[in-house]
């Protein structure tokens, strides 16, 4: 019987996949496109790196372990992983999607895949009835993102999966915001988990990558075929960097969460800030679901500036530690203006409905000392107040 392992141990050992031929403890970078064959068609396990590469193979094993899935697949970006999932569908399929998915996900579905005869319904999934009402005989997929980005609404994964039971509807969960440390969609009934490994799993803002985990063999085979046939695969160096990052994932997530909690509490007490949204605050409308479904509340906070837009701009420019930049999940704190930055591609009407306006900011709390982050925010708030 293997010993029961804590999250910290699991992360360290998921990333440590000893290489079989040499025993190298750290995954070597197999920077090669092709592999020598023994006789025509008889390989030593690999033939061409689009189809498979040993460094990528080790990463894929590690990714599977993180989500306690049977299979893992690595892609060149989060969106490349997403398009592979869509490409396992037949034409005319109908997909129900969270209405405030990551901006790039919405753009991929609306501006690329609608052209190919797929249809998408974007609904507010914080109310499960909205999903139920849209299911028809062409529905083949329910695409959940929870917490959503940037408004941090939650979707009940277990209840959503019940709607798909005894049907051929595949449930996909974008688990980027929680990382495998804080949420386990497969154990709640989901068929596929997708990550932008660019974010928490990569964690150092130095790579772009995507991952898919599943325990369904048929789904894996279809995805694996798309991965090879379409070829949106990561380079061996990117795979190596991701493996290196995985070892500290649980350690980083713990610090992200602790910091975010302190920062969220601080923000709720500021006159210049209103509507602090963080799943770990009791004021979050779905706090009970957050406690039930998530093992931790992660490190993203959204909030509204209480004052003119010019002040908000000054605030973002007055920050010393916190960097104004897109992306999230890195060790350093980043602040983002969704309307002008990450969510520019969301149709204006929908943006307004979701509350993504010029006063909204999203903070990805890093792993610095939380008192220092708070000092930085405090200084910037003081410097930016025009009144
Ligand atoms: C960033 C992100 C993506 C897209 O991933 P890329 O690596 O940028 O292609 C998808 N979903 C979520 C929730 C994200 O934050």
C-alpha cells in the first residue's frame, strides 16, 4: 500500500518523474524532432516529436498525477488545449458555455468555431437552471469555468455533471483559477479538465502552455489523435520548465491563498474600493458553494474603484511592487484592467451585463509578503485620490 500523501508531497513528486533510460532524477530536455528507428516502422518508443517526445511524456504523466487523472496531455497554450477539446466534436454540435469565460475562450468559440457549424450558448451558470433550459438533442458539451474570470462567479460542478449524466454530453471544466491543488473537477463528475499552464501551474510568468486531464480512455484517445494531427504541442524546453514549476505548485498555492485572504480583507476596509469579490470572503454570494466545492480559495481578487476613472489610472501607475500586466498566477503580484486589457474581445453588451466596466480591476496576488503587498496598495490609494 503506498503511503497517503499530503498536497505538498504530491506536487514535489508529481514533477519528479525519473527518466527511464538514464535514471536522471530531473527530466532531461530531449531537444530533438526525430528518433532513430531499429528497422522501418520499428521504433524505440518515439518516432517524431509532434506525436510524442520523452520530455513531454514526463510532463504529461505529471499533469495526470496532479489531477489524479489516468491521462494527461500537454499543449502549446491554454487555448491550443481548448481547441483540441472542441475538435473532438462532430459538426452541428451544440455547446453550453459559462457566460463570463476567459476572454480568449469566448473569442475562440464565437469568432473561430461558430464559422465551422458549431453553436454555442453562453449562459449564467451560477444558476444551474440556465444550463438545464438550454440542453437540446444537439448538445454535446457543457463548458464550465469556475471561478469565472474576472467576476469570480462559481458554478456548481457536481450539479452540472448530474445534468449530463446518462447522456452523451461531455462536461469540461477550466480549472486554471484554482489549479489542481484547490479544486478537483474529475472527482466531482467532470469528464475533462483543462488548464492554462501559463498561469498557476507554470507559476513564474515565463512560459505559455496548456494541459488536458481526463480519466476517460475514449476521450483521451480522441484528444490524443487531435494533438498529433493538429500539432499544437509544446517544445521540450517548455515541458521542462513546466515540470520544474509543478514541484512548488502546492507550496505556492498556499502562499497565494494566504496573501489573497489578507489583501481581500484589507481592500474591503478601504473607502476608495468597493465590491471586493473573493470566494473566501463571507460576503461572496456563493461563499457556501466555495467552501463545499473548493479546497482553497486561490489568489485572485476583483474589485471596483470607488471614484473617477482618472484616479484608477493613477492608482495603477502608483503601485511599486504590483505590476500592471495581463496574465495571472505568477509568483509576482499583477494587476489587470479587464475592460481595456484581457476582456477587450468580449462583446460590449455582454461586458456591461457582466459588470466588466472601466472601474473594475483584477488582482493576481503573488507570493510576496502580504504586509508588503498591502503597504504597496495603501501607498498607491493615497497617491491616487484626487479629492
Ligand atoms: C489564460 C487563460 C486561458 C488561456 O490560456 P493561454 O495559455 O493564454 O492560451 C484559458 N482559461 C483561463 C481561465 C485563463 O486564465
